[in-house]
C-alpha cells in the first residue's frame, strides 16, 4: 500500500517573478484553489493519507495553508463564506502533513532525497504541483497506483507525447511496450536536444518510487545543469528492469509556465 506522497516544493518559481518573490509558486491559485491543494487532493483520491512536503526559505505560506486558521474561521462563522472553507478544512483535519527543508537547490533528485526523512523505507508517490492534471474517471495517481500494484518491484513514471522540438524541456524515455500505454524503460535522458532524443515520450511530474531510489540518488553525480537529476537516478534502475513508463489518461497543464497556467485557468473555469 502506498500511503505517502512527497511534494518537492522548494523551487524559486522564477518564471513567475515578480509574483513568486513573496508567494510560493505552489500557492498560485487556479481559480480559487492553490496548485498544491490540487496535488494533495489527487494524492487523497489515490488513497494516500500522509503528505510529505519539501520546502525552502520563503515557503511558510504552504504550512499556513494546510493548518487551521482560527481567526479567519471565526470571522466567517455562520456566513455564506463559511462553506468555501469546507474542502481545505476537511483535508487539514483528516490527513497528516510533515515538512522538511531543502537547504540548497541541487535539483529534483536532491529534493526527493531530502524527503527521505519524511517517507522512510517504503514506496511513495511524488507530485510536482506545477504539473496540474485532470482526468474524467480515475486520477493520474490512481491510474499509476493500480499499475504499481501489478508491478510492485518497479518505479512508475507518467509520460505523455510532446512535440519533438520540445524534448529539451523534459526527461525523455524510450522502451518496449508491455501493455497498452505501458512501457518497460530502457533509456532515459534529461532534456535532450531533439536530434538526441530517443523518442517524444516525456516524463511529467508524477512518479511512484521504490525506496531503493534513495541509495541510487546518493550515488548519482550531478548531471544536466549541474543538478542531481531524478532522470539519471531512474536510468540506473531502468538498466535493472525496474522502471515502467505509463502513458496516462487525462490532461496535464504546465502551470510552471504562464501560458500553461492561463490554459489551466480557462479549462477549469469552463469545466465549472
């Protein structure tokens, strides 16, 4: 059973400056809900009850959001606005949140390693909140969890097809199809130029990882951009046949970019 979900949330969000000078990018709202809450709700939909969040300096708003606000609740008690707090109040009361800080920004692999103290020696999910996903039936994490239940010795990464000219923005995989929309990964490259990309199948911000990943990350040297890349660590496990890539059902919005953020806002507004 996967009960814990790790949220790396220590990045600076420089593509949204100056807004993210004082506001964590994970707290930017799509409609009236911050990105990180969407991610937490997706984890809950997949049966996870413990949220482990890797933060950094200037991220106090995240902890405050997933906490009681007695003064605010008192002010709106008995008014029409009280119902607006129902969703977050239930999350705060029914689920566990724990936090640790990533002191230096050394890449996603390092951020996940920093979260080891929170998730311990068990399989866990990872959600990057600025990849906002929506699906009509099962959430992306729920789809991935069902695959993990069939292949419990493997890590699972979510993938989608992208234009070939955009491969230098993503980790890109290649592999052999073993089921519909499911690949056994044999190669992974972080942000390859289009001419070097093994495919147009890009990893998005959803992972299920086995605890072995922590020891692998510790032995992984800095790669693209001088950072410890989770793609490089996963490649080590892929060479042992321990990484599967799942082409998920649903839509994903890159809310780390202004264009993707606006697209997501319009989508959820029209969806009602």
